[in-house]
C-alpha cells in the first residue's frame, strides 16, 4: 500500500516514462532503429533496454554496447513516432486535481529536457506541469539525488512556496527512481503500472507501492473520480 500523509503534500515529483506517459511502443521502435543503425543482427534486446530506465539515453546505449553517438538516431526515430505516446488512464484527472488543489508538480526524468517536453506536448500534458528537469540539466543523473533536489529548488523558485522534501512525494517506476528518491529524502512511491516488475520495485524498499494511478488520489488526500473507480477497478 502507498503511504498516507497526515496532510496534503508540499509538492509532487513524477518520473515521466512509465509513470505519466506510456512510451513503450515509441521506445521499442526507436531502439530497434538504433540497434539496426549499429549494424547489429537479430531482434533488438528491448527487455534489457527497459532494465536501464531512469538513466540518460547515452549511458543506456553504452551499457548495451552501442556507440553513444547513436543517440541522434534514437532521438530522431522517437520524434517520428511521438503519436504513439499516450498518458496513462487517470493521469489527466490526477494532474487536474493537483492543479486545483494548488499542489506544485515537477517532472524528474532520465530523458533530456527537450525530449521530455516534446513527449509532454504530444500527450497534451505540458500545461499541467510546473517544472520539467531532464537528466541533461543536472551534474549527476539518477540514482544520485541531484535531479530531485533540482526539481524542488525550481519549484520553490517558481512558486515562492516552502517545500519540505519530507513532505514531497516522488513517484517512479524504476530502480534508479527508487534510489534517487530515497537519497533525496522524499517520500518514495513505486508506480506498479510502469515498466518494471512490482517485485523488483518492492525490493528497493520504497515508502509505498501504488498498483494503479487511481491509488495516488487517496495518498494525496484527493477524492478519486467515480469514473476511475469504475474504469480502473
């Protein structure tokens, strides 16, 4: 079960891929094109690619034995298939509820800032996010806490609000998310609808686990829309 805060959180930070946006097919096609561009035979090992979620793209390619220079190939193919990017069911309602409650919202993603913004705009979510921090905007990527700390600093600067990390929720779906959030001293919730097996996420010891987007409404002290209770039960 996800944790229950004694009052509304100061802010919420989300990872992007596998949490707010379903980018699986977009990534599959982009990685397949990158694998082919590297001259590799056979089917691209997409399942292995997913195990590195949360890291910057050049690092992921390097871990898979591909030249980091092929990030341009991946990015171009990803842009070509932006129409495949969709918000997960319940995400639009959740972001609208957070905005109505006056809760600042940030993104902390392994994507570059540019690619994150393209994905958010394609899904029509860019207007619901206050701050977007890509891995190219910090010195150390996840699992270091830098990206979460930077997101909170930007939220404080943009909203003028006092934001306590201990009263901030970080929702992620990768091992690197769990470790970055823990290192940052925020309340970490594992997103079970994302791209990592639930048992893998639970093994990282997050503060809570949410099996579906609808579960987050209760964690955040927000009423769950009846449409989600019916559609996501």
